[in-house]
C-alpha cells in the first residue's frame, strides 16, 4: 500500500502575524488604490489638455513653466503610486498563495504608457501655445 503525500498550504503567515484572509484583503485594497490612481491620472491628463486648449495662449512663459512643473510633479507621484500599489498587491497576493497576480511587465507597460501620455500632453500644450503652419488658417 502506497502512502500519498499532500502539500498543505498554511492558512497565513505566522512569521508576519497575518492570516491568509488579512493578506488577501490587503492585496485587494491595493488593487482598489491602483484603480483609483489610474482614474486620477486620466482625470488630471484631460484637465491639463482642456486647460491648455482653453488658456494656453494666454499664459506667460513663467506661468506656463510653473504649470508644467506642477503637472509633471503630480503626474509622477500618481504614476509611482500606481506602480507601488500593484507591486504591493503582487507581493501580498503571492504571500497568500494567489497565482493570478498581475505581471510586472503589464504594470511596467502601463506606467510607460502613462509616461508617454504625459509627454504627449505637454507637447500638445506647447503646440497650442506656439501654433505652426500645421494648423489650418
């Protein structure tokens, strides 16, 4: 008669002082935070584009530079928060035994897309301030 071995997953991480349910709850709250930061990113992106379209030509160079510095600073914090939330979710999800965590290449790809969108929005703001012959007369 053969004896069959069965792998038993622990119900938590005693060395961390957390149960599996607590780790899953923390991972889920990080996903919610990342989704919220993604929403914030798109809201700020389109607010900047609309503000530049409406008032871009009226801004002085100093006002334009200050607005761009504030915009880039806030967007950078938003993207880093997004990255941090998904990275933390992956960590706690893996500790809790989840196999369906979001791959780091997807998170990095999304952050790269966010960076490209910020660069394009600043390019758009510059084109609005300094129209060229590309625009119809």
